[in-house]
C-alpha cells in the first residue's frame, strides 16, 4: 500500500499518505486533447470527474493540432476545476494534495495542467504530485475495484503499446513493447485509409462491427516474444485498399476494417495471455485509450474462461481523464514532488 511523506510548499508541513489516513487528491490531466479535473479519495473512489473534450475542435483538422490544443486547455482549465469542486462537494481545505500529468504528452498542453496544479498547490499550501501518464492508465484499474498487484497489464494507447508485469504498486517491468507504430496509431492510420473522420480509432471500431473479420487475411509480424510491430500490417491494408478500390470503388470497407481489427486485437490478446502464463500471474488488466475498443475488451474478457481474473476500466476511465491521475498519485511512489518539476514529451 502507499506510504508517501510529502511537504507542503509554504508551511513545509509534512503530509503522510498511507492506508491509515484518508487522502483526497485533486488531479489535472491535459496531455493531449482533453482538459480534465477529478477529485479522488484513497485512489479508488471518484468524487468528481470532469472532462472538457476538444474532439469537435480538432475534427476539422483531421487530428490534434498542438498549438490549438494548448489554447483550448487554457480556456477550459479553470472551469473544469470549479466544476470538480462543485461535483465533489469538497472545499480546498479538504484536499490532501494536488496532482497533474507531467508527461509524456504535448508539451504546450502539459504545461497548462501542471502550472494550474502547481498554482493550486501554492495557493492552498498542499503538496504537489507529478504523475507519469502511462503509469496512470494502468492505475485506472484501481478505480472502483479491489485490484492489488501482482498482475499483467496490456497498455494500448495512441502512442504506446506495452505488456507490463506489475509486481507491486510501484514495481513494474516492461516485458515487451511496439518497435514501430503503436496500436492506436495503426488504428488511426488505417481509419484514414478507409476515409473515416477523426477520431479514427473509435470510428473504425464501429465500422468493423458491421464487417466480416475473416474476409481478408493479414500476416502477423514476427517479433521478439512480447514485442509488437504494426507498421507492416498498416502497409498491407494500404496495398489491399488500393487493389480493391481499383477494382470497385464501392468495395466493402466494413470487411477491411473488421479483418484489420481482428488481426491487431488477436496479436495483442495472444501475447498478453502468453505473458500471464509464462510468469504464473492469474490477474490481467487492460489499460489505455485503445482499451475502449470493443473487440480487444471482448478478447481479454474471454480469458476469464481460462481461470484468469480480468480488470478493464469503465469506458470513461480508458480515454484520457484525471481520475486515473488521482489514482496514480495515491498508489504510485515513482512520482515527482518538487515544484521545479518540468514536463516531458516522451516516455
């Protein structure tokens, strides 16, 4: 369980966060295109979870524009903080600490959330906790559950795909990761090939539901035991769509989407199960934005039939949100607690 000793910035008072004391953490997330604020009690109970999405803004550009995203965060951050306090029905005095994402992500966007969190830390004399966004995605599985390590985590997001062996709350080992495109990148790129609007991944998932997942066979990349490679799959889809569109402009895009989704989710699920079997771990968790994909959720959930206990976050905790930041700030010891902390763009 967590055992943190933090100092307040003004009075230098020591604040202890452990299982013997209730901790209420106000958390901010602004790593990409959602401005979010949450208030989380003891890492598991969400008192408030406010998200201001920028999807409509970036839809016209076909993807996230960093400068536009940062400007939208500036306009939204004060409002989401105010709404979070109202929804949680707590006062600043009742907050134990203030947390924010410090990376990885878009630097301009990260700065908005982190600087807001640091300001609240100073104004209310509360400890500051900087959180790694990837650790937070895994910690989303602690929300509203009784999950405790050890477990195998499949982290699938727009920029990262990893299989992680989590030995304890702050002790984890990356067993494998993508050597090129992450799963989320592959979904978005194939979505564009099929003419789907931003956000590509969710729209491709909906299209795939209407298609035949066995209509087209794509080769699975050969990599090291737990590593991934999806760039070849993306290229194979590109070649197929060119061939099909030349033969018939009205080719069945639903079948291409379904076949692509079947290939990529099968690889993700198979390697995750292999890791759990190799290390004798009976708990498997799914994390990251692509954890919202209906097929990967179904495949991972299916491992319950083989005696595994499965944890998958609620949809609202898969995509970027601040509740997972609050959970990570509570459970994870590998955090940043200095007000001089800077943001970082890459893991």
